[in-house]
C-alpha cells in the first residue's frame, strides 16, 4: 500500500490502463483504435504524464471492456487514507 501512496493519481491510473490492456493482449495501437484516441496519448496516459478527461476515461473503459468503477476499484487506483 505504501508504494501506491507514493504514486500520484495519474501514475496509478496509467498503470491500471496498462495492466488491463496487457490482460486483453492489446497493443497501444489496438487500444487507441478501439478508444478512438491517438496512440501517443495512450502512451502518455500509461506513463502518468496525462490527466485524461472523463470522456476519455469512458472511452478507455469501453475499449477495455470494463466498467469505470471496476477499473478504479480492482486495479489499485483508489488509495485508502
């Protein structure tokens, strides 16, 4: 849990997106195409360099076939303080 506290929300979200993408065996290009988001933007999100809008979070969740709530709850984004 301590490591999660050291990562900001963008980094935790990026790690969650990367983990789910890899579970589905998608390349960044495939995810970008499914989500209708540019590949370099996906890369920036996964590296924690971007703060995606709610619209883009929704597009990513749909492309990754997961509910937004599951993405946050099951992939280590939420941190209890």
